[in-house]
C-alpha cells in the first residue's frame, strides 16, 4: 500500500527567505528568542506577531518580510475570515 505525503509545504515568504539564506525555522526562531511553535502559528494565520516581533523580523530579513501577511502560508491566504 502506498501513502501519499498529504502534509502541505510551508510556502510563506518567511520560509522561502530562510531557505534562501540557509537558515532553518528553528535557527530563525532562536534569533528572535521565540519558539518554533510561535512561527508555525504565524504561518497558519492562527496568531499574529506583536509589533516588536514584526519589527525584529523586518530587521533580520532586511525588509524582505515586512507585514504579518508575509508570514502566513500562501496556501492559507484567502481562507482567513
């Protein structure tokens, strides 16, 4: 029996930025001094970063990630209420 991998790949701009810059999400979370679960909640759109965290993200990514919407998985955008 063959099982397909049904897990959707994270396609947020943050994930892409980390991949392009050779960082794991855990390493990025460490730089922000938060846990990876928090970033996962941002990517799912369940939680939004605080203004301070958003400012830190913007600084670490040199402005490439500048809004909370940039953190949300692109496959989930449009499903928000």
